[in-house]
C-alpha cells in the first residue's frame, strides 16, 4: 500500500514508534514478538505503509512502556516549524509508570535530538528502583525532596538542589516526603 494512503497522523505515529523502539534498543523482531504480529508488519507500520488498528497500537504501547496518549499530543494549532523546536506547556507528552507513582512529561520536542528533557513528578513514597543505562544525566529538584542513590552513595536533595552523574552508574531516586516532588532531568543521549 503506498504511503500516500496512510494519514499524516499515522505517518507520525509510525515515526514515533521507530524512535521509541530504537531508544529502548529493541529490535523489530523483539517488538513484533511482544505485540504478536510479524516483523514485516511492524516494519510497515514504522514506515507508514500499513494501517495501524487501535488494538495493535495498544499492544505496541504496552511493549514500549508508554500510554496511548503519547502518540496523540493535544493539537496546539502551532505551525509545523514551531513543533520541531517548541513544546508549549499544555502540549507536553505524558508518560506514567504504573505502580511506581512516577509521571513524566517530555519537555523536549522529540526524542531524536541529542538530549532528552523531562519533568518527573514523584508521588509521596514513589521509588524508581535501581537501574542504569548508557549516557549521562543531570537534573534539578524544582519542588519537594528527593533521595538519590548513585552506586551506594546516598544523597538527600531539596528544592533548588541539582545533580549530575554518568547513567552507567547504578542509580535510584525516591520521594521521601508527604507532597509530590518535581524534578527536571536532562539525559543524553535520549534514554526513554
């Protein structure tokens, strides 16, 4: 089916699926297996050469760890040139991590640039668990308190405190307070 038969929205979704899959270092085969479709079908979806049924999109979202709303940011009425560079507060793409109490908003226009800019909101008691990945990250606590572990070092940060570390170090964060904590993160290369 020619790409012209696919709507521009589906075309953008295909590009975003490819972007997220690559950032998560998933192969086409891994995503196809997780979704229960053929590798060629996933490839066609990413290249906007196949229709994308809502059930398949939901399965892709589950496999990539995003809410379906990730692919449908509010229409800002902004010119396409602006959308490449600017993210209006009302148009942020949102992600949530079920069971962790952590919600994130993408502050950078996309994940294909050199860095990822996020605003994380950690509910009281929310804990990321320990993890590591390639790259470097930095951030600033905007509201509340944050416990941060880098390898086995422990730090307690308050609003206005900032940090930076290599993402290859085991790290974990937690909100020890009774109110939500907001943190702006800069991650390079994009990790989400």
